[in-house]
C-alpha cells in the first residue's frame, strides 16, 4: 500500500477512535473534573447516589491523566486492529511515537485550567477569546477549538464547571434554563462589542458606525435596542393576558421600560453618532 493511502487509512482510524475515546470511553467524572484546580475547584455530583464532592488540582490532573490514557489506548486498539484488517504494516517505534504525541497534546489541551490553560492562551493570542468562552446548550467554543487539534472530548460539561456555569444534566431544560442560556450568549456577544470599543485604533467615524449598528443593522433587522424593546413588550403583553389577579400592575412598567429603550436609548445613540460623524447618516 502506498504511503498516502496508509496515512489516510491510519488518520481515519485514529480520528474515529478519538471520538469513541472522548464520547463513549471517557467517564462523566473525568469529563467534569479534568479542568479542576485549587483556586477554581469543581463540585462533582455522583449521578447514581447524588453525593457531591469537591475536587482541586490533584484530582483534576489525575482525571485528565486517566482520560488521556484511555483515549490513547482506544486509538492504539483501533489503529492496531484496523491496520491488521487492512494489511498495513506499521513500525512499532513510529506507532509509539505517534501515540505519545497524541497523549501529550491531548493532555495539554484537555487540562484547561481557567486563566492558565494552553488552549485558552492560544485563543487569546489569535483573537478567539470570546469564541473560546462561548458555552451554551449545544454550542461550546472551547470544544470546537480543541477538536481541531485533535478531537479532545466532551468538554461541554467540564467547561461549564470551569466557567462557573450550570452543569448539563439529564433533566429536561426549563424555559428559565433556555432564557439563561440565551442571556449568556448575549453577554458573550456584548463582550465582543466591548472589546472592539476598547481598541486603541478606534476613531470617531468607526465609533459612530458601531453606534448606528447597535440600532439598525442589515444583518440584524431593527438593531439591538429595538429588539430588546420588543422582548420587553412581549413580556408586557403576556402580563396583560394573565389578568389583574396574577399580573397586578406588572404590564404598565414593562410597556414603559420598552418605550424608554426605544425613545431614549435609540435617540441618544443617534445623537452621539451624528456628533461623531455627521456625514454617516447619508451613507
């Protein structure tokens, strides 16, 4: 078999094994505790007994080590059996070196201690900090970043612990859970805007354009503030439907809040944008 074909076959085998090692072989305990440290401990709740235990640096390292060992062993078994079936001859030294490299890089990326992890620092250097910190139901920036070098496990659960977020459990998500997740996403998006506003090379014209984008953007119909006002208005209408007995006077302050957002905030954003760049309105 030609070298390119051997490389492709072994790559496919090890990539498949990485998914198995991360999602099926890795224990729930390792997934949650492997990023723990003494200054950011992880509280683990046993799904069978409900017992809660607190884990620091030593336990975090041990959990990450255990996971990386089982992960690498899974790759070794998959590559060995696959090579045997396909008739591929792999030099034992080359195989050992490759597995050792996989083990080492996997441990470095998986041992994501908040503020000190190699992957987090790499994300900071490449401008991916906000994406790295993205952690909501079904989407995790750190997971997608470390899955490129290579797949590095079900970090959704561990990352939520590292960031102090609610752990993902088997219970159905409530409306409040979904709202909290959405607010978390919004906070991350706003953090990105804050970072852009703090840029040293931001001039008046660009600042005016950003202010206008917050209230009216092609990619976000009606802008951020009108959208927020719409959410408050819908809440007010729902309060009205509940009736005086349940809602009391809840609807009118909500309507007033929506009006304040639309009338006051948007108008003042417009005033600031015009002062910074009067010609921008005509563009």
